[in-house]
């Protein structure tokens, strides 16, 4: 069987590796190879597996559908490789997915369960180690093209406008997210969503208070607790993980303190809603805020409404700087290095310099991780001066 693998990022490489293991014929397609518009690659193909970054409107994808060739996301491909005994906990939502997946992993591990983490956290489901449980972060891009994915427990954290440049409308984005419930056995949903399932909210009683900062993280902890209870995890294990889980890199991650100024890396805040959550977490402290990156079709007006008097300065980077300046205000510093230097110049002991961009990283960085890593490295350099 010939399979076309469209996109050579982590997920595409994982699919190619599994196909090679089975001795199956595969054709790699990628913009870097210059063959992403070569429709002849579909000749005699039985399947197209596409990476999350490949839109459904891509010419090759459209042609595959026209020819009746199935189009799967890497998640669908990987799900079909799992042992029948493996149970999947799927986690989706606009914000908080990575934190919740890792927290659930810590809860399951505390209970002695055989657990693996996969999906949009950067570890393809296709290459996941066989385990009794897989906790899988699922983006809207990954859920667009699933056919048989069936979650033992499906978790929706929240739904706010995001990726409108890709989906075209909030309704299309929402519909992609809600596909997580199509074959799920149990659903965990926000209590105020109106959706059927096990409801959760930020003020739920928990077996322990979470160590991670912010009201939004208490909401994530409530969702993880509800999902863990649905999976039969004992309360003691949930409590242990809540008390000890330190959070994840690039999400409200303290990366240093220099001359009394604290530096916080929230590079994973790639949309307005995430940045608003970060500002709420530091609402009682003086903040110098770094915003910007590549545009995703969002308005920044809701962000401007969140910025309180505790925000002492705003520093803008990337292509979004012009729109941010018009809707939020601030200094157009251009690059992260200049923004950090400017914020440091204005900060006093006791202040917080917060990188919470409200934008994607593309144009200046390959991904939010690279952006956050540079921020961390720049802070380390400050400490040496």
C-alpha cells in the first residue's frame, strides 16, 4: 500500500518511520522538498497522512479527497497502531492543554498506572510507547482529520477564538475541537459550557491545592481531577500530584531573578486568551509586559481591556507590533533582545518582566519553544553582567 506523508515535521517523520518498519511504500511530500504541489505523488496512493501544519485547502489534500483517497491526521494514523487494550485520555481546548496533559501524567504516575504522554505536546502518537493509558494533547488541526479515534475520557478545557487565520471562523474552529467527543466514552467539560458530561470549574473542591500559580491553573487542575476520577484514580494520588506538580516549560515559567527583578517565560501564550490569563496571575505585582510575534487573525482589544495599572510598560516585537501598538499601546522594540533590554532598564526591584506574547512565534522563531529558550538564555546573560 502506498501512503503519501504530507509534512516532514515531528509527526510526519514519525509516520515515515513506522511505515518503513512495516516495509510499506511511502512518499514524503513537503514544501522543503519542492514537491508539495506535485499531484502525481498521489498516483496509486491508498492513503494521505498530513501533519497538523498542512491546511485542508492545500492543493494536494483537495486532490486526494477528489480522488477518494482517505486523508488522516497523524493522530488517526497513530491511534490505529495502539494496542486494543490501550485507553486514551484526550485533552483539547484553546488554552491549558499542555499543562493539563502533564498534570494528568503526574496523577496517573502517582497512582502507579502505566502511562505515556503524546500528541500536540511534541511527541507524536505514532511513536508513543505502548502503555495501558495514553494522555494525548489534541489540537484543532489534529482533530480535523480523525475517523476512528475513540477516547476513553475526552476533556474540553475551554473554547475561545484562536487560529482564525486557519479555520476562517470561530464556528469552524469550535467544530474541529468538538470532534474529540464523537466516539468518547466519558466527557469532561466546563460546567458553564452547556455541553453534556462531567462538569468542572475553577472553584471546585479539590483533594489538594495545586502548586502551579493562577486561577486558570486551578481550573486546569479541576479538569484534570475530574478526568482522573473518571479513570478511577484514587484521591490520594490526585492530591500528591496536585501538591508537587511544578508546571511546564514556557508556561508562566520563572527563569531567573536579576537585581530583584523576576523574569517569567510565558512563550506558550500564543493567543490573547492565554496572555490574559497570565496577566491575571500577576495582577497584584508590577509587570513589564513583552507582547508580539506573528498574527493569527485575532483582535487585541480584549487584551487591552485586561491590562491594568500594575502593567508599568509594554514592549512589542514582530509583525504584530503595528496592530498591537494601535490596539494596546506600548514601545515597538522589534526584537526580543531589545524588548528585554528595554524592560530591564525600566524595571525596579520587585517588578516582573513577563514574556506573554499573545501571538504565534513564526517569522522570528520556528516555534514558541525556540522563542522561550531565547528569552531564558537572554535572562541568563543578564545575570552574568
